[in-house]
C-alpha cells in the first residue's frame, strides 16, 4: 500500500506518459531527413502541439511504443512529423529541405526547394519552364483519398474543389471540427 495520494499517483503517471511521448517524438525527429530549427526540446514540444491541434491523440502501448491516431484512425507518425518539418517554416529547417532535394532524397515540390540559380536553371532545363511555372512558392500538403478521414480544417480549406467534391458530409463536418 502506498502513502501517496491518488492525485500524486495520477500526476506521476501523466508526467511519465508525457516524457514517453516527448521521447518518441524526439526519436522521430532524429530519423527524419529534415532537421528542426532551434533547441530539440522546443522542436519536440512544437511538433506535439501541432499534432494535438490537428486532433492527433497519443497512446503509449504496453510495450512503451507511441501510437498516434486521429479519430480512431492510426497515423504514420514519421510521415506526420516529416510533413510538419517540411511545411512549417517555424519548426523545420529550410536549409535541410534544400539539401535533401539537392542530394536527391526529396523531390522538388516548390520553388523554395531550389536554393541557387544553377539549381533552378538545371530544373528548368530538365523539366521545362511550364513545370517550373506550376511549382508553388512554398511546399504544400498533398492530400490523398486515404487522408480524407483525418483531414484538418486548414487542410480541407486548401483542397481544390475537385477533391472537396469527393468528400462525404461526415468527412467534411469532422474536418471542420479539427484545427
């Protein structure tokens, strides 16, 4: 029997859970091709805040694995963290995005991926000016039909009308509830 209150015990459990979540996100940052800006602790907390704002829930399994889900749908945590690093210029290091593109680890998806005039010229020479002109200035999230059940409101708003037409009423209302 313990001498500590139930409040203390639940505090300790929640503190341990938080540490496990932060540790798992830190490991995920380590394995990403894209690096974070600033201190590791700040980046870990910023990624967690971004994920929870989009409706992501975390569960620590009985084997201490972190399981991320949104509306009961399991998420690929590495993919989610990589997207945050690629798309959020406050968290992800844009120089590492450009380096990964230059090394061939990532495809060119925005004009900002190419740092030098030589890289831009090489891209235009290889793919043509029309392809260059179609590139957005900054990276944007590519939404696939598999993501329809876990869309956030901001992702929904960025979809073209042709993609919005494929969504059900429930998918739209659920997305609007998520930040």
